[in-house]
């Protein structure tokens, strides 16, 4: 039942290739398109933005995933979101898929689309087609190809985000076990908030998993990973997370919720959680990662709500940026989150490599060591523990501090 983290990204699993190219859609002097291709047809699962305003690629992908057909490729562009474009946006998706299919020798229904960037402009199809022409001959299963593809999908991200793991599952011939690999990449730095957070995320696996169970696993994993990060309270029009499964590991197909399914789900959780934390740590302008653990809550959903409230509080985020232990802000964020609790019995600590400070217990703010608090708040990762003393449920949320650079980045995003 061991999950082994390995070096790699989107090409780590058997049969997956990636490429990146500079199409000049918005950015100059950098790659701004990426492609993922499976050697064989894949089952696909996905989760998408909860924003009522959905970008054209979200509508395109959601239809293909829900219709139940197999897929082979994903084409991604950065710089322009292909959102808020009306019918022209869907035409761009269809034309992109049709052109990629023609060059790759597959059908347009096997091509998923991802876009991220400025909302409103219509993407120049000539640039997209030129990008595809550059991408196809560059497709490779190399580590470098995965790395460059993960960089190409970045917008305001300062670092690329990748993760890969392997597990052992029973072989299809029943003679032993085979190694199954999951590799992923994501982008996300701003406009990040739960349900879903702003992101493009792609996970490729060589496991053989029945489509309904692949979707069930993904839907079970997202609430405690990508839906538990927040940077700025905004939820994008383009949020997309896709999992592609091509079965080339030759494991015994996962067709029921058995031990193999549970191990696969744990591996998927590991990849999603790792990518989610990397996104929270790379929030626009961020200098610190905030981890909020709510424990002993009365329900799981209340634990999630409370943790997200603290991680998303602008005042808590500013407090951590300023290294000012004005921890009443944490108490306040719990209080307005929505779930009821008894303030007289909860306990709140801040924890870091320097030690632990208890600042609230027995219904009141406690005296604490200001120098120790300063040392903890000066670290790159700050952990906040909130014990609600009401039940047995817990949840963890991740966010980042709120800095001057966040305003600077978003004040001139279009330029």
C-alpha cells in the first residue's frame, strides 16, 4: 500500500508525451502553448469551475468528459482565457480541436482544450494553429518535455508545479503486481479560491480505471485538496482539472471500489494535494505559505468551512505578512465563518520550526512570548491549529500572505 514519490511530471506515466511552444498569443519571448498526447485512447474525468460564467474551454471539455468518449490529446494556451467571448469562444475551441486532430490523425472529439489568461479578447486562430504546428513534432516522453510543458502553462506563476508518484497494483494476467504511475502538472497563482480554485491541472496515469470510478475518485479527492486552497477570494471562469487514464501499465482494471481503487485514490490524493500546496505557496506576491488545521469539529464540512475562513481572511494574511501576532484576527475569522461553536472551549495555536505559541484558550486571549511569535511568523511556512473541541472531524486549508506585490501584479495584469 506504499505510495512512492518519483521524479517527473505529466510524462511520468507510460504512453504520455508532452511539448511546449511559443505561439505569441500574448507573451513574447517565452513558450505559451503546451500539448499532452497519449499513445492510445484514454478514459477521462474532470472537475470544473463553479463560476456561473464558464469559459468556452470549460464547456468544451465538460461536454467531452461527460459524453463518455475516449480522448487522446490536450491543447493548452496561456495569455488569453477564451472567456466572455460569446459564440466566438466556442468556435475557437472547435477550430482548435479540429486542427489539432487533423495534424495528429485523430478526431476532434478526442481533443480537450485549456486556456488561461485575460478574460475578454478572442484568441487569434492563426497563432493557435501555428502553435499546434510547432507542438506536434516536438512531442516527447522525456522529463525535459514535461518540465517545459509545465512552464508553458504558467501565467503569473513564479514557479512551475509538477508531481509524480508510483504504486503497485495487481497485474492484468494475475501473476503478480505491476508499477502504476500518476504524473501531473498545474498552474495557478492568482484568482484562487475554493470550488474550484483558479487553476489548470492535468494528471496522466497509465492505470486502467473504469471511467465512472475514475470520476468518482477525482470527485472524492478535490474537496480536501484543490478546494482547500485560497489566495484572494476570487474563483475563475476557467478552472479545469482533468485526469487521463490510458491503461498501459497493464494492471488488472479497476472496476469496483476495492483495495486497488482505494490505493489509486490515495495516490491521486497525494498528487492533487502536492500540486495544490505548491499553488497556495506561489500565490501572487506571496512570501509565506499558511496552513490552517481545524480539528475536533462537529462535521467534516464545518471543519472545511472554518479552515478556509481563516486561510482566506485578508486580515490574517496581512498579519502574517507583517509578522504581527495580532492573533485575534484568527478568532474573528472562525467566528464569522458560519458554523456554530462554543468560544469558551476552543484552543488556537500558531506553530513553526521555532516552536509553538498558544494564544487562545479558556475563552480568552492568553499572554504569549512575543519574540517566539515573531520568530514563527518570520518563517516561510506558518501552521495555525484550531481545536474546536466539539467532535472528531478535521480539515486543512492552505493559503498565503497578502503582500504589496499582490496589488502591483493585479493592477497591471493586462499589460
